[in-house]
C-alpha cells in the first residue's frame, strides 16, 4: 500500500483504502486528512464523502458529518443513508444577542496580532473558490467541499484563511465545524468586496455608492455572527446564515486594490474631506481618500459594536501602487513622456502603459484609533516581488540581504516596516505562479510566471521566510486554488473574456498561483514514453514514421516518431505562408538537436517593434487583431518589462523573451513542469499551450483574427517528408478538469510544522 501512496498525487483508490484503514484503527485526524484530500480534489466520489462523514462523526462534529453524508448520498453512495438516519436531529439555532460589555478579543498593535492577550504570527492562505468553468461569483454550494478545503489548510499548518467577499452559508458552517472540532483554530480574515464606482454606474465614492458599500459591510458582519437572511442576487452570495464564526474572525478587510487614477480623482474632487467618528479618525495629514476609508471602517466598527457588542481589527486591501513610500525610479506616465520628449524622443502611443504607480498614497497609518478606543487598525499589502518596477529598480532595495541572500523584495519589506513602525503590517497576498508564460522579470528570479511547480514551491517558501525575517505581523499566501477566470495584462488581449473560465491558459500567470492545481483531466504525462497514446489514432503515418494528435482544455498534444529534426507547420486561419499547394501556415515548428522553436507568420504576429529614439529605445506595441499576410516566419517576442525612465532621467532597459523557444523536460511523478514543452525518449512528445497558437477560445473553438476571432473546426498540420492532415477540434461548454495538490502544499506543510515545533505550545 505505501508505495502507492508515495509522491504528490497517489491514486484515489489507494487513498480511499488508506483513509478507511486509519478510520478503523481509530486514527481520526489521519483519516480526516485523507478523506479531505479526496473530497477537496473531487476524487473518490460518494465513498470519499462517506469516509469524511464517518471521521467527522467520530470526532464529535455531527453537523459536519451530516453535511458530508448528505453529499455522499447525492453522489449516489447509498450506504451513507443509514448512517445519516442514525444521527440525532440538528439542534435549533441559538438566538443572537448583544454582548455586554464591549469586547475586543482580537487586537492589532505593537507590530503584531493578538488573540486574547497572546501574540499570533499570521501564517495563512487566500481562498478563492472559482472552480474551472466558473466566474468568481459562481460559488460552490457544497458544505463538504468547503470543509475538505479548510481541513487541508488546517492540516497544512495554516492558522488563518482569507476570503475576499461574503461566501455562501455552507462556507461558514464548515469553518464553524472545523473550529469546534480542532483545538488549534483556523482564524478568518473576512473581506468586504467592491468594484470601482465607475464600474457600478456611480459618479463618486460618496452618496449611493457609499450607502451600498456600507450595507454590504453590515450584511457581512451579520453573516459572521450567524444572523443574516438575504436573497440570492447575481454576483452576490445569499441564503440563511446561522453559523456564528465571529469568535474566530481575526480581522475585517474592506475594499479591493484601488486603482491610482480613481483615488487621485477622488482626492481632487473632495479636497476638504476629513473624518472623526466614534472609534477612528483621519489624521490631520490624511488625504481625502484616507478620510473616506476612515469613515467606512469606523461605521462598520460602530455597527458591530452596537449590534453585537464586539469590535475586531480592521484594515483595507492595499498594494505597492498606493504605498506611502517615495520611489525615485517610478515616474508617472506624464513625467515619463515629458522626460523623453525633452531629449527629442518621439513618444508613440502604446509605449508607456504603466499605471501611475507612485502618484498617490493610501496610508493605513493615517487612520488611527481615538484615545481609549478599543478598535485597532492594521496595514495590509498585496505585495509581490516582481511589480511595480520600483521594486526591481530602486537602488536601495537591491542592496538588501535577506535570510537566504540578496533580495529586492526583502528591501521593500523593510521599507514598509520602517514606515509603519508599531502598526502591524500584514502581507495579505504574496507568491509566484507555476505557468509557462512570464509577465514580469525580477532580479533574483522571482518572476511573474515561468516556474515549474517545484520552483514555485521553493520561491514561495523563500518569500514567506523573508516576510517573517522582516518582522512583519504575518502573511497570507496567494492562493489556494488555480482559477481559470483570471486574466493577465500581457496575455489577455487575445483571449475571449466571456469564455475565459472554460479553458486553462498555461501562458497566463494569474491562472496558476494555487496550492491546488486545476488542470485538464489526467491525460498524457510529458515524458516521451508514449504510454498514454495507445488508443489515439494516427494522424499521419508512413513506413514507421507517424504523427498523432490529441487536445484538452490546456494543450494541443503531439506524438511523433521519425527522423529529427521534426519540421512541422500549423494552419489555424486563412492565409499564411504557403508551404505546400493549398496549405498556408501561421506557425512553423522545429525540434531537433540544433533548434527547438515555434515561429509565427509576420503579419499574424500581434506586436510591432518601434525605435522612437535610436538604439536603446525599442518597444513592442500591441497591434490589436491581425491576420496573416504571407510571411515570413518571425520569432514570437514578448516584452514583460517595458523600458522605464526614472524621475532623474535614468533609462532602465526593457526585457524581452522569445515565447516560442521550446524547452526540453519531463513532468515529475505526480506533479507538472509547465515550463517543459517537449520530451525526447522513445518518441518526441510535444505540448503547445493554446495561447501560444493565438487561440482566442479553444472551447468554441475560435482563433485570433482581424477584425474578430474566427471559428475554426480544425487545425492543419504539415510534416516535412510526411505530408499534411487536419486535426478536428472538439469544443465544450463545461470543461473537464482535475484537481490535485501541488508540491508547494507539502513543502509549506513541512516548513510550518517545523516552525510550530520550534515555537512550542
């Protein structure tokens, strides 16, 4: 049995047997983890949910057991019915009353979080819940699934979980059940989400927008106390909230990463804005938006105090773009254009696309408790190591030495700590993704993408160690689940936003941050052996040379046997380079001892290079929809880091890479290396992410084309010396997918266990 359980992704059948063995031996925590692993990865069906119910019943959580057994029944596992009928009826919900006197069991002060007088270093994870095929507000409703996910986080050693918005009642029942079952709590950071006023049809953050935002905040607080009934409406969770999770809610986080243009406009339009409330005030030096945020936080504190007799730490979502620090290398767009024009350079539209990342601040230090107020305010930053550019370019950051060597990120963290002093600083998001594409380079290799799953684990652990070494209040890793709906600035231009959740873009870093991988169903493993290809028909075949093809929501897969180099042309849309009579190609691929790259037809390539001021001023400008013009083939270059001009006129060169350079590698057992494109063993096995072939939507399927994406029923493949054929593309409306734990989950589990052991009880 144990050999079957080795590795990151054991067979579900082995885990089922292992879980029931633990259960029969009375090892309930081990059984609970094993069944949670199955249910949380949607494996094992009703039998896994049944095992989860048995383990929860044995641990005394009858309501959690009821939810899991009910799930098992719905999944068709009939034996769960008898066990379910044997449970006593659920108790009636307890009435919610105000506590007297006012309580503040949690505090954020002296650089730390405190739980009933004891310090707590936050080590947690952000929980997004959008499964493949769903947008973020299309929430799962299954309590057993939420319970399994939370149990996995608890078993990992996390002491906190953060959610961005009000989730369905099932989530809060699952969290309450977990914390009643385990002695070590899993605390909650609860978000109160909003879009920008402009996106909701409001002219300002005041008036109707503020009223709706505060109403959402009051609903969230009522739900945390198990005292909310609200109807479902698009984009919002609803239902009957009876689970009181307020005893484990460590903090409230309001808002989102506010865009600098929106904050700057508010400051211009409300120059006299100030605030002094019951618990909080805006400092005299606060800008108008900070005063607005002080009012939001104070009014939510007041509501919870009056309705439930308690207050808890409050903060807001923030990011380095709005940090209160000065960055000499980070010009605004207006400054950068003026500096370049002053030296005679022509500034073309599209060459400067950055936000004004050092124009305006949102400083939690300027929102302060009134004297004798029980309220506390913490700073919360979504701080990643690769962006904005000042994190890579400011000279002081590059000199910092963290616990594992030189680190710009560590230098930035120390700068934040110096500014906030005794105010606790929480890094509310951090991490790097496991993706094929790279959207930003970082000096120490903490790039925005381009990491294997093992590389992701190694770098995320180092980031966590740097956060703790900087003396901050804690951190929340981003994130628990790979979410296919997400979009990244560099790759989203040629995606269909309405159908983005229906396929997994391995180029897009934003879709690949999770501890829990969401991938296409278990198909070929990239290893060059061809074991999973036996049932796949030949696409081309002649005297021992052949080509096979298959596809899934992530890749076009190819298996080739024959002489090298393989020279293959791909036809997706009309036009292209004529490589044979009637066969026009948009892509040319070669894999052999001397070369391994994918080229794109020049007219179809969606970027144009400009050089407005001579050598060193090059930039790639996105063209919008394109179509082939007949050749030639050119490298598929991308520009993750555009040239920047600092406030003193210093130029920082751009960084480019060739997307079509293919890398040889294999997938580790039970994991994946998305940076590997081909394996050479008994066969040449190759996988091409759909985004690399400029597919706007492989689920329909449609390809990038001018003026609009073009439906394509098939791909043409032409192999030099073998001929051509067409591969039929099958679309889908609901993507097939599989979930599994990535290496980072297990690496953090080991690291946090060691840290907990060293800290003692």
